[in-house]
């Protein structure tokens, strides 16, 4: 799907003050897209702030060494959001995912823009630039850069390459296309270093992380005659192991490494005792976005997520029942 970027070009040209935001618990596609977009706007002489509800995970700071992405309430102030002329939301179209930033956005007079690749969507009252067939929001930011005639610098190229690489499982997911590889190649030409990015993303773990991952893998279970695999992590285990929430990133994909699985999920208890569930599928017949939406979550057909209320055992049971039904229906 080709996006017509001309309306956004006109918005960018006509305004000066921009704020960029993404979803709670930002991943590399969120942070990478924010940094890539910020560099694009700054190259055009615009004033740019990045304000998120959540702090940038420690393992992604290398994408933003200048700490431009600021957490609302910790560094960023409400007026950093409400004082913008244009508020651009990347990598989500959900009020719930915007959380506290979204509450300020509702009361702001700023023009709203969404750049996203997720299927699930709320009405944010925004002008949307969406492509649910795109592998990553980072790809859309690069396409916008091309449409604007701006070549990314090395820092933006690094951020966008990381965004695309992580959302494609390092280029192994079904959404990868020839266009994906063209963009990746161009980003390398502009200064992205795949070996360095891979090292920073995947080879900077702690012993505490390894211990937590070991626990989660040791309790992995299968259901639906081997077509569903899942595991869980309780909040107490973070303290016991010394690991942090970011250490569970992509852990759900380990469940899909079990031969014969068609679907998987991981349920992770949060400090507030809500339970974050990540759903995965390896077949188009099993639409995990639809599963997530039953819990007011969302995402893609093959990768989605939702946050369920506790208690922990109840949330896990609900997620398991929903996935079992979906796997059986997809046969």
C-alpha cells in the first residue's frame, strides 16, 4: 500500500512546533520511529519534543543517546504536550496505549497526526497515515523522508534500522518483502551498522536477565495438541532474579520455537498487578489481533498484545482460554 504523504508534507510545512509520542512501554519501533521522525523535522528547521508516558527502556538508550525522548512527569511537563501546534503519534492508534499523554492530547488544540502500521485502531481525531501491511512504523518514517526529499543522518538511519529489524524479528517474519530489504539497504548506506545494532539490541544482557529467561523457559507449557505454547512470569520474580521488565522483550517468540506450534503467548505480571499478555501466531488463519481486541488490546494478525486485570492466575486462565478457542477455530 502506497501512502499519499502530500497532506502531511503540507502540515509540516505550515507549522513550527511539534511533539511526538508513542505507546506505553515503548519498543524499538516506537523509539526508533520517534527519533527518525524528530531528525527529519529538525532538518527542516522545526522545533521538536518527544514526550512519552513511559521512560525509554535502558536497552534502547543507544538509539537516543541525547535523551530527547522524555517521560511525562519525570522530565517532560504537561505544557510540552499542550504547547505544540502539531501532535504526531507513531506506532499506535490507541487511546489506552497513549495513557497519560493521551489525556493531555484530548485537551490540546494541536492538530493530530497518526503514523502507524497496526490493524487495531481508535478514533484519535487525527489525520491518519496508516499501512497495516507495512512491517514497521520505522519503514513508514523512512518513506516519509523519501517523500520529503530528506536523507537521514547516521543516527536517524540507526534508529530506523533498529525499528525495522526488531519488528521483523531481524528480517525473518512473513511481513518482510523486497521493499523491506530495499529500505534496510538504504539505511545502511546512510550509516546504520547492522552488526553494531544487533550487538546493542541482543548482546548486552545481564546475568539476571538470563536467570529470568531460564525460569520462564523452564515452565513453558503446550496445549491444543501441541499447537499452542505459553509461559508466564510473576512480578515477584523480577525482584528475586534482579531482572527488569525490558528483559522480557521478545521472550514470547521462544514459545514459537517448539515444533508444531501455531500460536503462543506470554503473561507477565506488572508491578500494579495487572498482567501484560503478548500473543503470537505463525499462520494467517490464527488472528491474534482479534484475540487481543477481546481484552481491549490490539496489534497485528501475527503479533498483538493486551493488558488484563489481575489476579494473575485469573488473567492467565482468560488468556489461555481465548487462545485455545482461537487455535481450535483456525484449524
